[in-house]
C-alpha cells in the first residue's frame, strides 16, 4: 500500500507503507507551481496507489485533478484533501461514484465549498469508517446526521452550525463511534453530551475543546482521551472521572475552576495531562500524578515550582513549563538525572533559569527540542551547546 505526497513544487513521489514525509516535503506542499497536469501524470504512472494526500493546493489545481485520481486509481481507500479550495460537492460526488465500495477514510478538512450535499453523497459508502469534516463551516445538523452508520471516527472541529439537535434527533450520530471531535461547536451543551455518551457506549476519544456551554461529561468506562480545554467544565465534574479506569489523556487547559483536589482522584493510568493556564493548579497535582505521566503541560500555572517538577518520574517524555516563573535550575537538574526519556522541554519565560542549569541537560540521551525564549539568564551559546537538540524558541540574546 502506498500514498502520495508532494515532494517539490510541481513534483510528486510515492511513499511506501509506513513511510512518513519529511518536514521539508511537507513544507513544499505549499509550492505554487503544482497543477492538474502534474497530478494527471502522477496517477498515470502510479495507478496502484491507494492513499492520496493533497495539502493546500494552489489555484492552478482544480477539480479535474480529483477526477483524474478517481478514474485512474482503482484501489483508492484513503483520500486526504486538506485546505484545498477546489474541493466542492460536485468533486466529492465524482470520487464517490468511482469508489463507492473501496473508500474507507476521507478527510475534507478546511474545504469552504463543501456543504450538506457532500454528506448526502458520502452516505452511500458502505465501508467508510473515518470522516474528517473539520472547518467545513457550511455543514449543519441535517447533513451530519446522514453520515454512514459504519463510522467509528468523526471529526467536526469548527463546524459551528452543529447543535444538540444533531445528537438528540431520531437518527443522531452513529452508535459505533469511538472517536468524536466537536471542538469549537459552540452550540453543543451538557444536554447533548449526556445523550451522546448514553448512546455511544464505546467512545474512546472525545474532544469538546472550546464548547463554552459544556460544564460536565458523564463518566464512561471506555473513555481513554478527553479534551475539555476552553470549556466551562467544573472541578467536581473532572473529579467524577475517577471511575474511568482507562483514561490516559486529559486536557483541561484554561478551565479556571480546576484545582488540585479536582485532579487528585484520577487514576494512575493517566499518561498525558494538560492543565495550562489553570491558575489554581499547584505542585500538589504534579506530586499526585507526576510519577506516571509521559506528557505534561502546565504552562501558565503560577503556583507550580521546583517542588512539583522534582516529583516527575522516569516515564516523562514531554514537558511544558512556559511562564512558570518560579522554576529554577533545580528542576533542570532533576530532569537531566531522573527523566531519561525526555524528548521535549519548553520553558519560555522561566526567568530564573540560567546557563548552569542547561549544562546538565547534556545528559539527556534523547532530548530533541527545547525552548528558552524569554529566559534572560540563558544565553544563545548555552542552548547551542545542547548538541543535536533543536532550539524551538531561542534565548533573549539571539539577535546579538
């Protein structure tokens, strides 16, 4: 199985199964010389491809390209069209007509011309299990309720017309959903979430980011990932999630009512925690949950100090401490000696850190990316001294 990515402006190459495009290749997706002829030539030469990925095409790419792909690539199963202005209802209908029985994964994220007509066209696909309609702002409840019942993953982030009526309607969403993203769907409320989880009993991943009317999520034993950043979720509601034995990922950024007590009841199965800009979170949360965490983001938590950081354990892989202004070199010393799996460390605006603290980070065997911008006592030279580590933010003397 292979899928396609754009290697250079005006060029393409086929990636074998499991191969990932490099950062340079991804950037070149923005090349402005790619056109319909390039894509037609590619599919003529590689009709065997089953996965097609097109990102941010220039205006020289039109619906004719999708027609070429649909007609030539007879084994097509995955189509990813991200922020492609040429994609419209008619183009999707062509795709569905040629591949009714092969398509399993479709992403139309950021396609402004896509409407409910596209969702009606997709409703006939018997094998569709993944659909991403994020930021297709013209779609509404009427369209989304037509999605195939075979779906296990549905992404509707930024579809602001969606409401509780979609969930509560007689047809509603597919009961077999395990992954649902309703981020920034501002009309979704507690009532809709309650009905959703009463129906979709196998839900594993639920994203409700920036749904301001959501204050609670009913506990569900199958939940593994829960994203509630920017909601009005209460501390008591999060504490009730203690009965979710499989919960691995919790994101509650910016939830002002979150406290150490809210999180203290959570299971030690938690691996990823984001509490950024929850200004009532302190060292107590890190001490309670830190030994098992692999990813922690407590940026903008003014009560977090070295005391909390030194409780983090050997499983830690990524840590964000941006604007935690009480953090000192003591934290860096602990991370260097006790967190051998640490790959990312971001300490933007930690004004008490110094070059001496960075010296110890040379001991981190897999450290790959750091940020120390806004740390006046950290020099550019000290950051460069971390050989093989990408500087994601530099230091205050970077322009000197």
